[in-house]
C-alpha cells in the first residue's frame, strides 16, 4: 500500500502513523515462517499426511519448489546438445545465454539454424 504524504493534514498523518504502528505490532507478534512450517509439518505427520500431500509439491518455498520435489529436480539428467560449431566442435544445449562462439557467428549474419545438430 502506498500513500501520498504530501498534502495530508496533521490529523491524517497522525492517523496514518497510528495505523503503521498497529500493523508493525501485528507483524512482530507473528512467529517466524520456519517455525510455523515445522509446526504444520508435525501436525500433518501426526495425522498421517505430508505437507506435499496437503499443499502440493515439495516443502520448499516458492512456485518452482512446489512444482517438483527436490529429489526429482536433483535426478534430472544432462540435456543433449542442440547446436554444434562445425569447425571447433563446440556444442550448446540451447539453454541459457548463448556461448561466445555462437554470438560471434550470429553477429556475422549467420543463423542459429546453421548450427543445429540434425
């Protein structure tokens, strides 16, 4: 929430400050997220569930962690190369930032398709 402070009366400012103090007190009373997570995991385990069963995905934070459990991510194999430099034999999977050799060739007007491994 953003509030424009310019143009507020002293009474409005006092009200805003009071709201901010109240919100700060509320936030300070909350236990840390890690502590809550442990409590939830213990309760779920006691009832015969896992956090993944109840909330989907792994027990990590964020969307990516919820999509794949950690073990599944760790077991992912290498990606086969998609591009190869014809002279040096250097390869690139097509993921991430293109290597310098490919960037140099593209700057000279060549196409990525010229380096596809078929």
